[in-house]
């Protein structure tokens, strides 16, 4: 099979319709939206473009199915996830190609995301049978306190394009395990991974109406009526802080239970006692995973004065050597950004930093040719007022600044409205704990450049959001606690 045929085959295998109440159906108004390959700017295919009426049908299905799904045996709910985990794992190569075609990241990284995404299903298949309440004796000795956990109810899930499969499974896994039904709206740029996942869940035995998937080019107008509808009980959103803030306001009307996984501005701290080579490896991972388009991407490097220059040089050497190209090609490490708007924003931040005195040690410009490529870039001597240190870059750009003392490093790290993740490289144990305790973030990578792990509570503080996904905490987001008071 030629490469082009192989690509066409994986795209053709995906259903292109909305999935509502266990049926694949066209959008009521018949519209479609175009899915594009960001490496070429060319259309891959058309998928159904949901309108508000389709969204309402999806919520109606979720609402009607809620009681029966909540009553399904936890083991049965878990087994659906387990079977879906197995199919995701078996089909990882084909699904990785699909992901690369619509999102752009290199196939090896797409495959790593499929594995990560599948892990949420495995993890929550195991959590489904471990939902527990408690029984205790009141302080007065007379009363008894009984608590039980129950599914929160129909849940609205909204996910971004940057991890099109894992951001879905991270919400669907715990919702299925807890006994919640769902309406899922993925990002318009990456509907194919979502459609493939719904197809897998259907074949894994998920009853119709539990997961309802609507792909749409008009996210605001399809989701707002659902968020304001009393039949919805929960909103779980992953995306930008700007949109998250607006959705929190909308969800106030029905007092929804809300989880928000929002933007980041991760500081990466390197102390003079760090293993510099390990720090460079960690930096490459934290900066270049997902082409820098991750909420967890290292956004700014704060390096001890004594090692700032050698660190920047080593990082520039490694970043400059990474092959840029279409994610389907051999050895490519840096794919295209998601669209022209994203590329323009990245270049604007670089230009602003250069205008304020920074130097481009490597890169600093868009790559030639079609597709939305940007050259891996390391900026030295970045001024503290440069926008690149304050705004989420979402691209392959590493600004490096230096600090004099541990206190300065912590102050600089916390000087942001975001608080998702920070990275710390030091070989001094006492310092490691002092710094970790001083950081205002939900997660810390200590001497490592990646924190993502299905078995760990992922999430942020400050304007990076609230709620946790993954780990034991992940299922709590889809459960309510009911307390029963008794006197004996
Ligand atoms: P975004 O613009 O906020 O979009 C995220 C999702 O929200 C998409 O599905 C989008 O749909 C939808 N959306 C946009 N406007 C909406 C509205 N008015 N009502 C309802 N839904 C709406 O973010 P993005 O650019 O796709 O993703 C990048 C952002 O996600 C970054 O800030 C990144 O840090 C964050 N992120 C956070 C985490 C985390 O766990 N904390 C993980 C990954 C990404 P359409 O695109 O189809 O309009």
C-alpha cells in the first residue's frame, strides 16, 4: 500500500457523523465541517457539523440514559473501558497516523499519546469497582454517619485539539466508571480522533446514549444552551483560560459541578547544582513534546547565573538539530503548528522579545514552504518585561533568563496568574523540597521534564483551573457524596 493510500484508508475508516443515542446520524441541518492537515493546509475530509438542535438531542439522550447507566454494575462499566483500552492498544499504529494527519505531531508522539490515552481507560476500569462510602459513629455515640457516592449525572465534556485523544479519555474514563452519561464536544480541528474513539467505545459495548458526540464548527452556540439546561449536571472543560472563564460564568446559572483544566505558563528552574545534561534532556522534553503545544510545555527557563550561558548553548544545539517536517516523515521531531493564527502568535512573541533586547541563539522565524511550521527557537538574554515570559507560547520557543538566588528563582516562577506545572532541576535534596513547597502550581516535575501519568492527579491552581484528572482524584469529579444520618 502506498503512503497516500494508507493515509486515505485510516481517514476513510472513521465515521463522519454525529453519534447520538447510539446512532450515527448526519447533522439535522445537513452541514459539514472540513478537517485539514496542518502540514499541508489541504482538506482531509468532511465531518458532520452539529447545530444547537443536534446538541439538544445529544443532551436529551444523555438525560434519558442516565438512570439506567447509573444502575449498571460497576464491573460491567469497567469492562467496557477495559475492552476499549485493548482496542486502542491494538490499533495504536493506525490511530497514531490518524492523529498526525489532523493534528500534526510526529507519528511517534501520536503513538505515545494513544498509549497515554488508553491508560486512562485501563486506570478507570480498575477504579469503577472501587467506589466507596463510609460508616462511622457520631461523636455523641448515638448517631451513625453513612456516606455513599453516586454519579453526578449528565456531564458536558469540552476538549482541545492539542491532545485530541487523551483529553477525551481523561474525562470519558472516569465518567463511564462513575456511571455518568455524557455529551462530548471535541475541538473543530481534531474531530477524527474523537469519532474514532466513540466508534471504539460503541464496539466495546458502551450502551447507546451514554456517550453522545457532537462535532461542530460553532462551539459557543451549540454548548451554551446545554450549559444553561437544567438536565446537565456537570461541565468538564480543557482549554484556554479565556474560554474557561466564560464557561464558568455560564455554568453558574445551573450551579453545575465544574472542572477546569486551563492554560499554563510553566517555569523551568535550573540551579547551579543541577546535572546540566539531565536538565537539557528534561528541557527538550518539557519544551518540544507536542511541538510546544501543551499546557504543560516549559514556557520559560530560569537558570542560575553560573550555568545560564552553557545551558542555553546546549539547548540551542539540540533544538537546532531537530528535524522539522510533516509528522508522517521519518525522523521528523517537530511538526507544524495547528494553524496560521497559532504561527503568527508565536512569531509575534519572538519579535516582541527580540525588540526588547533578546538574542535568537537559534531559530527565530517561520519555516519556508506550505504548512504552519516554525523553527525551534532559543532566545537568550530575555528581558523580564518580554511578553514571551508572561503569555502561553504554544510553540517551539524557549526563552532563557537567569537568576541570582533561590528566592529570586521562586519569586520569578510564581510571577504569573497561571499555576499548572513547574519543573525544578537540582541535586540538593533540601533545596528541592524548599523550592517545591514554595511553588504556586498544581504539579511539579522534579528533575524530570514530564508529569503526565494516568495514575496521578493532573491539574492546576490559580488561573490554570480547578479539579483533577487521573489518579484516585479523577473519579471524584464525577461523583457526589450523599450523607445519611441515623440514630440507633
Ligand atoms: P480553546 O480555544 O479554549 O478551545 C478549547 C475547546 O473549547 C475547544 O473544543 C473549543 O472548540 C471550545 N470552545 C471555544 N470557545 C467556546 C465557547 N464559547 N463555548 C464552548 N466551547 C468553546 O483552547 P485551544 O486553543 O483549543 O487549546 C489550547 C488551550 O488548552 C491552551 O490554553 C492549553 O494550555 C489548554 N490546555 C489545558 C490543558 C490542561 O489540562 N490544563 C490540557 C490541554 C490544553 P472549537 O475549537 O471547536 O471552537
